[in-house]
């Protein structure tokens, strides 16, 4: 499935709308403007919360937790590589490395990256440079967890804001 994820220009907090390939609104991400660390509610268009993203404040490197149904579902951790590369690990199940975990690799300045699971690509993300706000094309392979991948894309955006001229 192909999505277009666009950050709202005039919003308090990190708010995103996510449309499908046909241009229909599919999801809304509501960033809490006043909170200790980043906190975002990932919702369907009826306002039902599908995931909650929370920055873990006392950790080495940027770390975010993704909760579903009130339970910890995944942990996204930023891992630095030399120069222009970055990498994130997504610990699905939050029980340490295991099957189903994701690796996110890409180029900081190009804002293009790929999700891999067990060595196979499962999603690709590309930033569109012609917009006033951050706009990403997100291609998710069939059968993958769209909400998890889109939530992780929001996390990568927040972690890489300093490379787009905005401090987080």
C-alpha cells in the first residue's frame, strides 16, 4: 500500500495527516504540544487511537515506545553510523531482538530510507522536497503492519528534524 504522510504546517506539536494512494485520508497523528518529551496519538479518521508514541526520556540515544491497546508493542531506537547514514532498530514485542524486528537504514540528507525485516525489504520512505512541510511517500509491502511502519516513520522524522534545519 502506498501512503502520503504530510506534516501540518500550522500545528502545535507534531501533527501529520496520512492519505492512501487514492488521496483519501486514512490516519491522523496528533502530537501533544505540551508534554515532557514527544507524545503522539496515532488515530484512524474516526478518532480511534490505534497506537500511542512516547519518547523515552532516560535512555542512551533517542528511544521511542509504541503502545497499542495500552500495552508496549515496540521500541524504536536510533543507532548512529558514520557521516550521512543513520539506522534505527525496531524491537517488536519489546522483548529483545527476535523474529519480526525491523531495521531502518537510510541517508540523513536525502531523507530516504528502507525498512527491512529478517533481511528482506518491507517498506521504503522518500521525502518530497517540493512542499512547505515535511511530506513523505511511504510504500508498505502487502501483508506488513502499516500502522507500525507509519508510526516508525513519524519517529524517524522527529529524530532527524535537526538535519532538516529544525531542532527537536
